[in-house]
C-alpha cells in the first residue's frame, strides 16, 4: 500500500521537536516503502486529530522505525537519554519522535509517564511498548500497566498494533536492517478504558492492559505468554518504558508448585 | 499470657452474654470456666492437649473454650450442626483428649460409645477439686485449632497461637480508631466455629468487655428483633446475611443504633452495599482476612469506606502484592496477596506439606488471593489464584465473568469454572441457575466481555452450590 498522506505536527512544547524537518521525515517514509515490502492495515483506526496511545508488540529494534513511519501523523515516544550522546542517533531518533529521558534518576518511570502525559494532553499520538522490552522468545508477553494507566490519566484511547517481519529485518544485536523483506503493520480499533471496566476501580487497569494484549495478539498472530518479557528468555535491554527496577523479592514457599496448565495450540 | 484471662479482666457484674431470655455476667462465665478447668484436670487434660468444643453460639462455648485454654490446652471449635459422619471424620483427624459438649451439641451423647473419645457435658460436669489457676502460656503456644475446609476441598486444621489471636483482636479494638469498645453491644449471629465469628466478633468483644447478644441460629426476623431490642451497635455478618437484611422492610429506625457494620468471609455484592446504605442508612464496611491470619488483615475502620474495597492493612501487618516468583508487582498492578505479621498462623496440624505450600520460614503467608491496591493503600480483591482459568495464555478470573452473567435478568446464579480445551488450553464453562437460554447468554457475554473471557459452554443447574458464608463452591461443578 502506498504511503498515506502525512501530517507533520509541530509541537514546540515537546523536547526533540526541533530535530530534523518534516521534509526529512517524508524522505524517510519514502525510503522505507522503497526498501521494504511494507504492508499497512487499519490506518482508518488512527484518529486524524486528538490524542491516542499506540501500543505495538516489540520484537526488534527496528519496530521503532516501521511503526512510526507507517502512521499518517507524527508520533512521539520515550527514549533513552544516552541516544543524545551518540552522533549516529542524536538527530535521527528525535526525528522519529523520540523524547529523550534521563533514566538514571530514581523517579525515571514517573518522569517518563509525566512526559508521555504532556504529549497526550497536547493532543498528539504517543507510542509505548506495553511489554516494556523486546521479546526474545518471539512470544507476546504480559503487559506492564504503564500504557493502561496513561490511558486512564489522559482519557486517551489505546490503539493496539501488531506487526510481523521486523525480527527478520533486524535480528537482535544486528546493526544493519536487511532490505527487501516483507513487513506487516496492522492497527486495531481504538480501545477506551471505560468500555473495559469502571475507571475508578483500581482493578480495571490490569484488566484493560490484558485485554489490549489480546487485541495485539490477534493483530500480530503471536502466541501470548503471561510472563514479562525478559523473565523467561534472554534478559533483554530495556527500551522505551523505563529501566527495570531491582526490587526485593518475597520468599516463595518451598512446597509451592505452579505446574503450567495444559499446553495449547494457539489462539482460537 | 493466656487468652483465658480475657473474661476475668472486667467487672464481674457486667453482662457478657445474652442468650435468649438469660443474661450471663463476666463473673458467671469466669466461675463456670474455673469449674470446667477443674473437670479437665480431673480427666488428665493439660498443656498442649487438644480439646474439642462441640457447642453453638451459646454461653457454654465461651466457658468451655476458656476452660480448655486455661489449662493450657488447644481448643478445636466443632459445629454441632455437622452430621455424625462428618464429626467422626474430624475427630479422627484431630484426636482430641476430650470433647466438651454444650447444649447444642447434646445430641452427641447418644452416640458416645461409638466415638472413642472422652465426652464431657459442660453444663452438668462437676468437680470437688479446687479450681486450678490459669496456666501461663507463651505467645507462640497454640490456643485454637480451626477446622477449615474452606471451599477448596480437603479439611485442614489451622493452628493459631495465643499471640496470633491477641494481635488480631488488638488490631480491631484498641489499635484502630473507632474499634470495638466496652460500650459496644455486639450481635453474635456468625457461627463461632468460623474465625470471623470467633475472633473478630466473639473473642474481641469479650476482650474489651462488651456485651454480646448471641443468636444460636441466624434468622432474619429474629436477628432484626435482637438489633431493635438490644440496640445493637456492632453488626457483623456474611454477605448472605447482609443480603437478607438489605431486602427487609424493617421498621424505620431498626438500624439506628448500629455504629459498626462489618461484612467478611466473601465479597459483598455492590447492590447489597447500596441497598443497605440507601434503604437502611447503614454503610457496610468490608474487611478481609482468613482463618490462617486469625481473621482480620484489612479493615475500613480508622479510614473511609470505598465501595468495592476491603480497606487497608491493619496495624502490624505487612502486605505485599507479588508475581509468582515473589517479586513485588508494579504500582497499581494486581498480584497475589502475601502477608506477614503477628496474626499469621503456625501452620496446619500434622500437615507440613500443605503448610510448606503457603508459609515461608521467614513468616510470609501466601494467601492465594489476588488483589490490587489503590494509590492510598486500600485493597480491592480480584479472585482466588486457584480459580484462575487460563485461555490461550490469558488470565480469566471467574468472578468477573460471573458478575457479568448475573447482570442478565434471566440469571439468578452463576458459577464459572475452567474446562480443558485442545485449542486454548482451558476454556470458560458457565453453570447457570435461571431462565435465560444459552443463546441469550452467549450474545450477552459477547456484548459485555472480551472474546477470550466468554463462556464456550453453558450448563443449567437447579441450584448453585453456595457455602453459608456466601462463597461459591466451585469444586462441585468442576
């Protein structure tokens, strides 16, 4: 499908806005469509104006290239502050909408959330990987609740995004993106938290987060596992949602066994 | 310390218990307990022996329990409403040195020869031995052994020490603003063989020197009469009792004297909460606790009532929500409720394996319940871990599906359980009591639930199995 008409939103109040011009972004969009067989579905679900939270699955570093460049509007996301120290990324990443956040402080997650809220409150699109980090197993993992909490806080809908093909384009630890491969990006219908439970009830956040993952699984075709990414496969580098926090664990009773329930073939 | 001293600390002329037409003072209870201590000593019962108390909500339950505690023994409350076969099974499990019999348990005497255990009639027993003093016990010495089959199946016997029960009693009386006080008049309708009725209501009321109006068997009109007549200030009930109270057309002012309304043992339906508030002016406070935690873990006392929440952790309780591996959940996320504190039990009697599944060496008790905190630390319960259904990897909590199905006008009762599925691992199966058809319910569920949460099978039953506490008994439908 041809690249849709693109709206380059100016947001002077947001850091990173001044990096690269709309012409640069347009050029990148054309380049992506030329180098890869990019199939985009569900663009009609993206609102022409107003805030929304894009929630894609996360398999490869290049997800942060394909999803933003598939959108008809500019989208913002949180990225590591360290990217601004590297000449290779300091101009390119903000062009994709990355807002650098210094995550060395103790309240990094809160800073990231506050920054995201600023984006949404300004009526813009914001992208966050609900799994918190890349899945090395290929499965879709349990969501962190940040996206759902953001949706609640800013009254912004979540748009589930499922993509495939990005892992082949850029496998883990590869710097170069292999051209010529097919990549599919599918956008689902906007999900509003109030349709999934009483927003005033704190139980609704986890429920909503799980139901978003179900929709992502439908779009990406991945098998869902109810563990956090990085917990049952190779520990992964954190990405846009904040560094993992080392928390003291509660001891587990020695006799406790949690045999996994019967295996299943996949989503029905 | 010894919990048996709790009834001796008050003015002996104060009325402790009202049982029908008769009132019993703290002094009379103390005397009866002392006499029964002598009887127990006469029969060779001493420290750490196990003593069954087969009595209902009656003064003899208190006297017999205090007597057994007083000689240092461990008390096992036994329901006199249990059939003989059930009692025999329980006696075989606990092998008591003696069983003290109250009025409600009197029927057992005709079967005495078949039980192989020493039965003592608590009403008629006499002794010429001078009453022995109350034995000093350590906080860790076991006081009560509670038979708790819960709703999960095999009976377990939870061992609670003097220190455990003492801590929980303090947490809801002297250590919390608006807790139970000597001026309170408590309705004793909840069964004393259940930890809620025993510790949160009966023993805590006795500890503070309050008056308890006993109701031997809960009855709607009878309980309302007691509330009116005795100007009850503390009204505690399980959700089925609150439902009946909420539906009644009780005369205006019936509940005016009630200053504390407590619900526990199972989730209080929101319509019951609303009806009690709107029709009777009573704001019911939900609390949360388990037998293994000496009753109370959370309370709304000293805080505010937030509909749907069971309140905040009581003083002395550390409460954490964790993932399966023991790591704390992210703020605002749900997880298994794990607790530590002075009220946590000492394990299951003769069952180290089961104990090892829930209790760690450093004192953390894994409750098996899933909950979530709001930003102020108020706890909201989600469901039982064991009841979780996993469909294509996704968690489905039966309570959520049941609550949706119950909103259908053709559904009077609903229980959801998991069934095996080759495609999805498990599948959601609904058992329905009501007039709705499977097609109607399927359409309704699809409208209100995400696809993986929708039942794939509907079975229609005449009656949904519910425990007296209001908990659904899912195992009968699995």
